[in-house]
């Protein structure tokens, strides 16, 4: 690995993961899935620039000689009581299964968590194998944290700043934004208000509050050094990640994940999520990244109101024109001559998307959404990530050297414009997977008479937690053979209780596992 490239690591304390091969080169291009309705996020790669970044002390950010830094004590006092420690416990089998399915651990290892696993094997009931942070967002005990902090946990323990402890219920998660919502049974708690993250400015002073390395109520200061960063951090677990991170130079380390990023008034502007590190240790070396509060707030509101996140799409394939190397490759492959600039080029229009209905065309360059300048794809991703199916946005594009505006209705992945609840989901959606019928050759090769190939799987889906991966063959559900999604739907529709599945991995090994349907 070249030393001048970053490894991007999730910072859920003893649950560390590293970016595959460091930050992916800005010149890389990802293919567009022609038959997918998720093309807002099946894009030509939109990476951050790969220049080497250096830590800048917060005391040097003030360019005016003699000007004192702001008083941060009020914001710190307001925040520390609303930030909690999150301890996660899971069975040794669950840990091993999770690691075996995690490509980050395969490439970079996880020294902190591997030690935790050894301790967990010896004392599984009393030793947490994951440690992070969370932010209380209501007086009655709702807590926001990162999905990667609590992923795979059997028990989640919350410790307040006053050292009171609670067992938390997991209300819901969203792998696309790496946000999770927890709930403890308590009243009258200190909490933080969400602030409009669109209003934060580069150069603004911020505080990061969390529990690095298990050190509770730790406060560090820095400035916002960039907005709208995409790290390609979430793509391994999500086909349509929302990445528009706030970048800061406030020091965060393992254990800060899920903690608060606040402004000088103590308002919540982001959820600390990742760090940039080129040493391979996963510790802070210059920059940290937070999910903007507007995205986190929308996810939390959806989970509380609908039980699941309402995801909207424009229905386009896109090229980030701010990425010079990607533009050059696109021009070479398509024999075109687009110039690098601020904006997002529409490379494909989906048949059942809102963009087509509104009159957008391939070749249009998106310049604004609802009056907000679209500098790059992360900006577009963040704006649309705050919308729900049925919402309408004003899209301004550059077409034939003139600006045109269109009113686009946001749709879901299947072309619908209505919000959904858990009861509206198909069985396949509840399982977190997509399937394809088994071919005759596959039946012969595996010696099977029935089965469905798993073509896509969600990291938090029930089948994934049961050990099923992409390319596996689902043979039976509740001891009944399955040959189509209709078979699965028939068996599990309105079913509640323990589900038994029998499946084959790509090596021909047969497994039987179970999970609960609620």
C-alpha cells in the first residue's frame, strides 16, 4: 500500500474497520447497473481528492494576529451530559460470523476488537466487545449513534455522564447513512437539538465530544475544514450509500464513533463517524468525518414515524464533474469532451424515475437543487438523502449552454411516490435480499433440485445475520423447497416466529440457520 494514500476507518472503538486499499483513487470509475432503479448511487466514481493531508493545529487556524479563539466552555458543559458511552455485547459466534463477512477486517485486521474477542470468549457475559458513543436527542431517552457501533450486538449498554447505566433497545438502523437509533427507559435527560447543518461554514469552530479509548466525556476542538466529503466508506455494505461528510480537524479516535460534533453554541451539527489515517493504526492523524445533522435527523424521524427509512431517488446515473480524472476516463470511454467543473452530469435516465417524468435528459449538468449549488456528487447525494418519496425538488441544469429548471418528484427504488411502513414491505425486503432463479447448470453443478441464488444482500438483513451471503443458494425455508420469490412470499407472508433456512455457500457446503420474524 502506498504511504501517501489514506485508510479510512470507522471509529467504533474496539470495532475498527479499514478502507479497502485506502482511499480509492479519484480516477476510478464504477459501472452503472443498467437494470437498477438505484442509479442515483450507481455512479461513475465520485472520490475525494487523494492529495496527502496534514494535521493543522486548531491554534493556527486563526489568521488574524492577536485575535483570541472563542470561549468553548459553555458548549462543552452543555454537550458532555448529552453524550453517552455505548457498550456492545455479542456472542463469540456472532463476532466470528461478522468478521468472516466483513471485507474491511480481512484486509486491515482489527487489533482492538481481536483482543476483545479473546476476552469475550473467556468471559462472554461481562466483557463488552464493542465500545462507542451516542448522543441523547430527547428528554425521554432516544439516542442516536452509528450503525457500525452497534452492528451485530446482542445487548447494548448505555452509560450516562453521571455513571448511571441502562440497557438500550435498538429502535432501527440505516446502513446507507451509518445511523442507528436507540432508546432507554428514562425521563428528564439532558439532550441536544439538531442544528441545520446546511448553515455550517468551513472555518467554523467545532467541538467533538465522545469516549475515545473508553475515556468518558472527552472534548476536543477544531474547525470545519471541508463539507460534502465522500470517502466511499459505506459502499461495501450498501448499494446506495449517502456520503456527504463534514470534515474537521478536531481530534477523534476509536470510541468517538456515534458521538457529537457541535458548534460553539452546543448545537448538534453532526455525528462523528470516521477518521483518516495513513499509518494503519486507525488512530487520528489529521482529519475526522461526521454525518451531517440534517441527514441524521431525517433518518431518525423516519425510523420513529414509519419504522424504516424512506429513501428517495432522482432516477439517474451520474458523473461527478468535479473529479478531473473520472471526467477524462468518461470522455475516453464515451468519445465525448466534457470539461471538469462544478456540477453533476446525467449519464443515464431511468425509465420509471422522477427525472424522466420531469423532462431531464442525458447530458444535462445539474447545477442546483432547490437553489443550493451542486458542487459535486456528495452534495447532490446529501440533498436527495434528506428527501422522501413524494417530495418535489427544483432541479436547475445546464443544457446546450443555457440554464433550465425542472420540478422533479422524488420516487423510491421501485418508482413509487408513497412512504412505506414495515407492513408494506415484501418478504424479500424484510429478509434484506434479492434473488434469482437457479439455472439448470447450477442445479446440476450443486446436485440440487430447488433453490434461489442470492444476488444482493443487506448487511443488517435477517439473511445476512443468519450467515447468508451474495452468491449463496437458498434451498429451503421452514423445511419447504423454494424456487421463486413467490414461494418465499407464500411461506413467510404474515409469519411471526422462528424461521429455519437451509442454504449452500459457493463451495458447496450446506448450512441450516435460524432467525426470528416479527
